């Protein structure tokens, strides 16, 4: 990993290079019997019109360009969005275990997905469309409810108020989710699959929606990097310096929740990434959000792309839940990093 002595531009350049390398490796590895060399020839053919050997048939080209590459890019952008959102939540709420899930995005999205499956699951077109839409809408509505009620209880929107009410409201939404599951046993397996997360079946039109949202949202949050640095010192100190903590927190929480809600609606609920990556970045590069946010996006996306590659190849042709992979791979790495830096 890089040391603190590297400049800001150098860190970003190396982060981009590592992310590109991970994406290319994830694209070249898969369950189909296609060599990495042929996979890269197909990529060059699609991007720059380079000719491809006759041994590569159209079905292989379709697998690589229409199925595998969109899936890899979706994993990258979801991981980046979740990591940036987690970094912002940890700073705004002054809680190392905070994330958008703390405010109920995960619970709300799962409830929305469960309702979509039970109400529209028998309608082919609307069933597939309503699943991501309902997950996004319910996740965002849950966060808006938490912020609105917290603002009524505390005008300055103190972190303890948001965290406390967010946890209480998440428990309430989870209770509603359990009620829906208990009344619809036939959909229980599909609901559980949504909660475990997956990038299976993602195509280019999903990338075209998620990529601009995640990039614009991340850039919007980076624009508040000074305010985030100040908020990290606490509510009282921030107000003493002159930061309008209430309004700034609302903006940051809404943008971060929008990132998480958009990611969740296409991938299902995938935990752990938004906790581990920001912590790892801070341990290695320091706490300045000018550095933490863009590197969280790059390395979070890389981590998710790597985890998805493991999930779809380790017991191919079957897949395992990507949420299990992120926890099994991420937890030992985080412990190693923590004790290494501590030593």
C-alpha cells in the first residue's frame, strides 16, 4: 500500500491504475471456456475495431461484451457508491460503525423488494421492473423519514439523535419485513436472495443508469470535503467554527443515501463494503476527505469487483452470495491491516 508521503495526485493515479487492473482481470476471468487473451481481443474489437481470430465465435463475443463486462462494471460502481456513502456516514454521524444501513436503507429497500415480489411477482414485465424501483423508493423514503423526524426532535440534527432514531425505525421496518415474509412463504427464497445481493443478469442499461448517478453523487460529496473534515470533530466544534451543521448534515445524508439506494436497487443489500473500505483508506492515507472519498470509490469498486469474481467462479457454474464473500474476504484483510498499522 502507499505511504502518507505520496502526493494527492499520485495517490489518485495509482488508485485509478489499480482499479483498471482489477476490472480487466475480473473481465478476463469467468466460468466460460474463454482464455484471457481472447477476452481482451474481444474488448479491443468492441472498443477500437481491432480484428478478432476466427476461433472466437459470436456466442463468446456476446458472453464477454453483453454479460460479463456489464456485470463487472456494475460491481465496480456499486462498490464505489457504497464505500463513499459509508465514509460520509461515518464522518457525519461520528460513528465508526455507521453507514446508510444505519439509517434504514437496507431495511427499507428489503421491505420494498418484498412488497414488489408479493404484489407484482406474477406479472413478468412489471415484476422485474418493480423490484429495483420499489427497493430504491422504500430505501430512500425510510431515510427521509428518519431525517425528517430527527430534525423535528433536534433542530441541529445531532449525530446521537439520528443514530438512535435510525436504529429504532430500522427495527420497526424489519418487523414489517418479517410480517410480509411470514404471510408469503412462496416468495421467501426470492426475498432472501435479494437480501444476500447479486449482480447476476445485469446488462448495459443498468450500467448506464448507475454509472452517472454514482459518479455525480461522489463528486458532489467531494465538493463538501472541507465541511466533512470539520464535522469529524463533533457538533459543538463545528458550530463554533461557523458550519451550519443542520443543513450541511441533511444534504450530506441525502446524497449519501441516494448513492446507497441506487446501488441497492440494482444489486440487493450487500453489507460490509461500506464499513471496511473507508476504515482501510483512513488507516493508510489519513482522515482528509479530499483523499478518503475518491480513494474509497476506487478501492471500494475494486474490492466489490474482486468479490463478485470470486462469487461467480469459485464453485462455477454455481454462484455463492456476494455478501458472504465480502465478509469472508474483507474481515481477515481488515484485521491484518489494523494490526499491521498498529504495530
